[in-house]
């Protein structure tokens, strides 16, 4: 459930617009922590997932990956309602519907009615009374792909997450255009947040689109990377904090990260990183590998204050 901020977050409330980039639970956590910003907050969501209910729908129906978009919508809701419960309902049993999420099916139906994915999300956002924007990275179906160190190509998030080591590089298959709404949000932003979340499969895909790269290279916004609190169960676990920042900067084609929020243990031996590092314990009391929303919100505000000095 989203929370009302515990403190007076001066730099966040005075910002023109804040954009958060990522996918799944991580981006949803950030969006729910900052939901008091309402229309001044946008999330650009990765749409390359090919696992679970989303993957099954994409296999049989095509379309973009809906799961992370749906997840963000539900996490940002202030007070759970019957509408939000319906949207999150997951079918049990052993039939064809077993394991499918009703929200994914509703969004798929809207897409089959020739409604643009971004507009479909806006319809559901209005239905759930979500005021912050949730924006697909692209309206066009796309998969994440990787080139391994031996030159082999691997396509699909699920397959990439199973790799024993990080790939040599990532790319989109096919290369797609970003949604105009995503680019407009980036142009408005004076704070851009990346993460937390699965590094290779949630954060990196958005950074592989040419229009996003161009906007990030020229943007004067403060760009902050929010690190995970635990090690990933993926090849990204083999990447140090410095290596993750290098992946981001290389993908964009410029050193863009101004600040980093991480835990004290991960901040060690990072002298080569040219960014302000804020090391704090931000674990939630109920789920230790999730960020406490109020503490994360305060850390972002404090780091922006440091970057503005």
C-alpha cells in the first residue's frame, strides 16, 4: 500500500517532474513511495517480460508485456479497493486460465480492440483513480536479447536470467521506438530515477532505445541510480556496483549518473565511481529485501539536496 510521506520532502515537492525508470516490484515500490507527487510523477515501464502469465499471453496473443505495468498500477494505489482487487485477481485451478492474472487479460482485450497500449493503461489508470502516469517504454511488442561472450545470441528475459554470467551486451529484438509520452516525460523531468529492480531485465531495456538515450544524454535532470538491497538471482549478481553504473553509462553513451543510493556494504571500494554515493540502511520492516517507502523517499530527497549544493 502506498504511504503518505513522513517528512517535508522539500526538493521532491518543489521539483517540476520526476521520472522513474524500471519494471516489476522495484519500480512499483518507488512509485508508491512518491505517489504524493501525483501528476508530477511518471513511471516508464519495461515491457520485455516473457515469463509467467505475461509470457503465456504474449506467446498465444502477441502484444507487449503487461505484467510490470499492472504491478505498478496496483502498488501506487493509496487504499485498496474492489476495483484494484479485481484487477489483481489471479485464476487458480488447472485449466487454461490457471495462473493468469485478470488485469493482464483485460489489457490484452483492450489491445485486441486496437486500443494503443499507452491509452489502454490510461483507461485502467482512470478506473483505479491513479493520478501519476504509468507509461509503457514502447507500444510495439519487443523482446530483450543478449550477445554472449562467445558470440551466441539469446532472446528473452527468462533465458537471460538463467545465464551463468553476465552477457557481453544487450539489445532489443526488434529495435523499437519509445512511446511519445515517455519522451515527453523525460523532457519535463528535473529528477530521473533508475531502479531498484532486476538490473539487466528491468532497468537496462528502457536504456536501449535510441530516443531515450538521446534524451538522457542531453537532459539536465539529476539522475539517480537506486541500488537493490539484496543480491539478484540472476547473472547481474556478478556485477559490482561500479560495473552496473558502467553498463548504464555505456548504454546511454555518456556518464549520466549523478547520484547513487545503496546500502553501506555495497558502497565499499567504489572510489572509481564519479557520482555522489549515499549509503544507508533502507530495508522495510516486513520484507527485508524491499525498500522502506518512507526511508527511500527521504534518501532521494536528501541526495537531491546534496547534488544541488
